[in-house]
């Protein structure tokens, strides 16, 4: 089997009729075959039409059938074997082991949504029984559950070519909810996308799912993405990427005659707060943990800890010295794309030239193109508070340490921050009171708050929140990782006075799906 | 006690510094005292500042404390006695009994949210326990619950001066969620708003809630509302009203540096489908039910059944004849405001002049100003499908019957409809197959689907959905009536690796609130 450069529109593998993209191996700069011609407006429309047609049948499939479908996608992704990983390495410059791990995570994610579907909590079934004798008016029988929103446009992310791309978290949660998916592949890894797309297509066929439940498009510029989000048959959008990209999609979605929800995970600097007792007790260990988290994967994570806040003093000096030592040893790593490398180099250069910022460490220089040389900067709280530009995300392994004169300035920094995906606290028992004073602020700023851990590494589970207030995401009420992500693609419908024979299965009197319903105000055991 | 014309900004009763409004008794046209000067930009800002300051303490109050607060608001509203109802009658032209009923509903709604708070399901607690031995990486302890979004701007609705105004559903659900509320009173009933506002203020004092948890503003034009929605301290908006008003608020909310969610319940014509067997069996009873629902409260309900769809034939002719007879007997009723009456008269006039629409009945003429004379029109499916203007909402007792040539046209109408709050089916057992074919379409169009009932009368309960796809609302994922309405003002936060002492109460190891948590994938009994 070889890569073809074809899009997948429903059951058809077809060449795009628009401008072609080609992947680049960022480790060498080599251009990779084949070419991936982008979708024409008619091809985008065709994918959306098929998705809409598939929606009728797909949303009526049983949770068990969709669970089997997700499990089958996982199997088919695994069956791609080394070809997938080799292409992903070539297209992203990410290490083999990381991509093998990411494939495991992607398949586990699909299977987690399968389990979630079978458990049925996501249907949120509520029943208020009829009270025909009630005065002054009888109460009718009322039942509520969640139904699928409609076809979803999913945008592949540059930094997770598997776990947040063609069969990643957005696709898995949308398919779980009963929504067909049209994926716009990320320009940086079309080959990886084609492999995974073909795996999904095989699962569609094996599970006899309706044609159009999945399509995969390429596109060079913004046209395909904007056309997709503007198509009236698309009812929601999942996106992980830059702030400007996310905001452009939000704008397109709002400009439609019928606006639709956009779940865009956009930018964060993921502040880390070091409290005095912890910093005093273990500045070296903290420095080691910080640099490891900061430089992991060349810092190309949404949850990369780009900002560290602590009070001035000997302990912080020791931390900075240790972090400097660690970071200077850190090897250069290939970044995902030449564009990402250029943006990193330019942002780091601007920060280094900033009058109020001091560079304290640089990692090992690179020996090839697109190599990320890690960077560590220090500034003062006053300077940070005075210049909003200092909290702009730098995508890559660059950290800024903010030195504060006291707890009051630490708090001022916390209050000054934009919305974040995560906020991290390192503390000992003696720091509890100080942490308790800061937590209410952080809870309003971030989707996830960590104690004595590092924000990179996002667990796929029920309790995860990978989200947060604007501009971390466009919708703080949601998460894009974890089982609650399914809720993004659902809406409630109430059925009043229905005969049992016409009710959706989940709502029938006999509770055939054996759900724990909210029945007359009580949760069923 | 008399009305003062004062706004309530936190603990202060203050006169507005902007243009004044005065209520008009729509039954007589008389202008009512006192004048209600509108808020100045500085006063709007002051209310928002106080709300933000209150948020810190208010969101940390226990669910039990907020429940007691809501119960106290209900008590204080009841303690207003006849003065409230008399003023509401004068300001709205609504009958005494209706307003007494609406007061009961309003207080029941507050108490329902109090019960919901105590039950704790709304916190959606999820716990994934640490797995320190897991390979290749240990799993940290992860816990999730819901936290309040922040201060909420609530806009009073013209047609529910009590149940969807100052202490109505939006206010009750926002306060339940832990969000301070700044209410912009509807211009049509400032006196009713002042009475209820004072009741809420007394409850704030009795329950020792922080100042600023509630403020009440007046305003003549759009300025106060737009200023409120644009204020950076406001984090969500609840609105019930016109499509143009709702869309203007959505636009203002999206134009902010930090966009915020708007829950606008805007417009619907609430289609009713009469199936052949039911229509044949009981055309007269259906006609009676339809006209009763259409004319109730002069048709001034969001869920008023403004559209009726059925197949042509003798049974429909009999239905139309019976409905005509019923409607012609229906007495004229005072509408809420001169503006609403003028809009109704103008829309009805335009429909009567429409080349493809036939007026079949008019209700009794009025004997004073602003009297709604009910109207019934008939058109053909082809005409309805050809002219989108025919599905514009007419706020008031005006119904349009669409005659179809067969089941295919009925389905075409259903597919042609915009998003709706409700869709209603009247059917007998012989109609089940036909209904089953239509239900998937209706489920995508409406928030609530009814069988053999009428859409007016919206139960406040767990299973209710008063919402629906655009343009029925600006956010189909939510409901503005029923206990699920609290979810609009919440967002999830995840706590990773927290020592028990720093966790929010709901998430502590010992489960002190005795919640049924989702613990390691299983719902606790």
C-alpha cells in the first residue's frame, strides 16, 4: 500500500481540484511525496451533503453500534502498523517513541468513548412522570435526553498528528455523540492524515455505517476551512491551533445565517506558581521538573508551562541557577514545521530584545534545520504587569520566570493573567494558607489546576478538563479531552405526553438501556 | 409603602441619571407614576463592579446557603401581597388570576432551584483516583466539578413580568449557580420590577449575602443593555424577547475582547401537526384545544401555536369550520404594551393582504386601546414553502393553517421550518407510522416535542426543555426553563493532585456533601 494524495469524500477516494500541499520533513527540509491537491468548493459541499445525508441514519444508530464503530476505528489504526508511524515521524520530526505512544493514546481515546457510550450517562435521561390529578392543572409526562447536533467540522492539530487529528479526540467525541465528521487535515501532515483516514473509512465499511459519516479534505489556505465552517449542513466545529486561526473560525461561524458553536482550543502559557516553602525545600528538584516539562516535545504542547511565578530571594535564585544548568544541557529538537520554527525564533528574538527581560539560559544549538533551542528568560513582576505582550504564547520551549516582591505581587500576576488551560502550584504544607488565598483566582482563570505536578501530559478520563476561559478556548463551558468532551456535540430534547411506542429507546417506560435516570427528582440506583 | 422610581445598585436605592421611562396601563392608555430614570454609564459600571466584588464571596457560599437565599426570595415576593399583583395588572393588562398564578409559578421556580441546589447533581462531580503503579506512567488523582461563570446580566421579559423578569427563571438559575445578577428591567413594567427588586434586596439582607449579588437597573433605549453586556465583569447573559433584541445582544457579546455566552430565547411559531386519524376522529375537540391555546393570554407566549399543518380534506375542512366558530367567539384581550399591539396589528394586516393567504376568522373586536382581536388564516403548502416571510413570528393570537396535499408536503413543511421551541403532534394509534417518519425531523427542529397536548404551559421540572435550534434560541444546547437551566451559568474545573485540605468541599475524599459521584467510571449508588 502506498499513499495516493487522495481525499476521502464519503466512500470515494478522489483527488482534490484545488491547490496542492506537500508535507515537508522538518528534520531535513526535504519535500515529501505525494502531492495533496486541496478540495474545491464543490468537493467541500459534496462532503457536507454526504455528512448531512448520513446524519439521519447515523444519529439513530444505537450507542452500542457506535461504540463498536469506535473500537473498530482503533483496531484499523493499529492495523496500519509501522507505515503510519514512519510517515508521522517524517512529517512532524517527532521521535518514534513519542508517536508510538501517541498512537496508543489515540486508540485508547477511541475505546474510552466507546465505553462512555455503553455506560449511557451522556444521555442525561430525566423523567418527570405524569400527575393527572394535580391541581390546578395536571402535569403531563415529560422526558428529556440528549441528541446529536449534526455534522461536525474537525480541524487537525499540528502538534498531535494522531491524538488530535483525523481520528483524534474531536472526531472520537463527535462520532460518539452521533455526529458525522468532516475532517480538514492539517497541512503539515497530510500523509499521516491519509493513512488514518483510510483506517476510518475501513471501519465505516466494516461496521456498515452510512456513507458520509466520515470525510477527509485537504486544503492549502484558509478557503477549505472557511467553506466548511460556513456550510449550512455543518452544525459544530472542533479546532485545536492558534489564536488567530481559532478566532477566524469563530467569526465565520457567527457570520452564518444560523450561527453554530465553535470549540476552539487556542492559546495558553500555563502559569506555574512556586510557593515559598516548597521552593525553599526543593528548588533543584523543581528546576529539574520544570525544565523537563518545558522542553518535552520541543515545548510544542498546549499545556507547556511557559510562565513561572515566584517570590524573589535565595531560593528562587537557586531555582534559576539549577534551571539554567538543566536547560543549557537540553538538546535541540526538531520542530513540527518550518513555519512553527520561524515563529518560535522570531518570538524568542523579540523577547530577548525586550528591555525588561533578561535571557538566563539557552539550550544546545541545533545541527540541522528547524531545531528548537530551548530558552529561559527572567523578568520582574512590575514589567510583566505593565506589558500585556509578555503574556503572549510562544509555541515552543521558551519559559519566562517572573520574580515578585511578595505574595501581593504573586496575586496581582494571577489576577492579571488571561484565561488559561492550566495553572500549577508547587507547595508544601506550610504553603497551604497562601495557596488557599490564590486558588479562587486560579479557578476562574484555568480549566485545570494542578498541585505538585506539571501540566504537560493530559489524561483521557472522566474528570479531565482540557479547556478554560477565553482565550485558552472559545467556550469555557467545555473540555476537548476526556469523556465530558462528548457533551459539546449534544443538545437536550424534551418529549411531552408521548406514547411509549413513539419514544426514543433511552426514554421508554421499561428503561431498556438500564440507565440511571433522574426519575421524579431522584437518581435511580 | 410606595414605589419610588429608584434603581437598586447593591444596597443603595438610587435614582437613575439617564432618560426616564414610565409605565403605561395598556388597558386604558394611562401613564403610570412614578417615573423611572434610567441608569447612566457610571451607574451600570457601579452595578457591575459590585457584582464582581460580590462574586468572590457569593460563589463560595454553600449550596445550602444559596438554597436558603432562593427560598427567602420566594417568601419576600409572597410578602409583597396585593400591591405587587395590582401594579402588575396595571402595567401589563394581564388578568388578575393569571398574575396570581404567575406569582405562584415564580416562587415555585425559586424553590425548585433551591431543591436542585440541595440535591447537588448540578455539580457533576467526577473523580478519577490516582494509580501510582500504572505503567508506563502513573495516573495522578483527578477531580472535576462545576463552578460559577461570573456575574450574569438578566433582561426582563415583557410577557412574564414575574416568572421571567427580576426574580424569574434566569435570575433564579444564575443565583443558584453562584453568579451575582444585574437585572435590566423591562421598560413595560418598571413598577412590578421595583417591587420584586425590593423583595430580592430584603432577601439579600436577611441572608447576609454580599452586597452586589443583586442589582436592578432601568433604561429607556438600548444603551443600558448594551453597556451591561459589554462590561468586562459580566460573564453571561440571559434574555427572553424579540429576535432583533436577542441578536443585538449576541453581537455585543461577541464584539467584546472576551466574548461571553448569551442565552437568548427569541422567536418561534411552534408548529402543530394534525395527523389524519386524529383529525378524522376529533376535529372539533382539536379545534377547541387549538383556539384555546392560540388565544390564551392574547397569544403572548413564546410557545403560542402560530402554525398548524394538516392534509387537505373533509376532516381539515371540519376542523377549520370549528376553529373559525370558536375563534369568532373569542373576546378581545388587552395586549402587554402599545408597541406590541401595533406590531401585532401591522403583522396581521400584512398577512391579510398576502396574495396567497386567506383570512378565515377574526375574534371579537375590542372596546378600548391595545385590544388583540384574534385572527385565523389559511394558506397552501406551496405558498408556505415559497415564502419565508410566512414563517415569521407574529407575537399575539394569530394562527396560520397550512393545507398540504399529502404526507410528503407535510414532511416538506417540517423540513422547511426554522428552529422552534416546540413542535406538537396530534395523533391516534393509526397515525403512529406517519408520526414516526416525521419525528426525526422535528427532533432536529425543536427543543420540545409534544404528543396530544398544546405547547402553551411550560412545566418547571427536571425534564423540561424551553430552548431549541436557532432562531428559537441563540444556544440550542441549553434550556431557560427547568432545573437544567442552571447549567448555562457553570463551567467545569479539574483539580489534579490536590491535597484533601485544598480541595473544594464537593470534591473531598470523604464526600461530605454525600453526592452520587462518577467515581472511577462508576456512578455511586
